[in-house]
């Protein structure tokens, strides 16, 4: 059975595909895009949201 996992946190957007065959599991893909604010600044919700929208459209 194959499963698609999508996760979004304050600074990371990621997708993974895993396959399970009996008791064995295999990670087929695991892609992460991390939002990094300018040095010395914290995460701004609007900018992080924009990053996630642009990343998820790719």
C-alpha cells in the first residue's frame, strides 16, 4: 500500500511517499522546503504562508 503524507509547520512544507509491504516499509520520496527568514528576523506568518503556497504549487 502506498501512502502520501503532506505536512506544513511554521517554517517547513514537506511531502513524502511511503510504501508498505507486509511488515516492511520503504520511503520512496521525502521532499522538504524550508522557509528561512532574513538573518536576525523571526518568522513572519504572511511570508511563511507565501512560501508554502509557492512551494506547494511546484
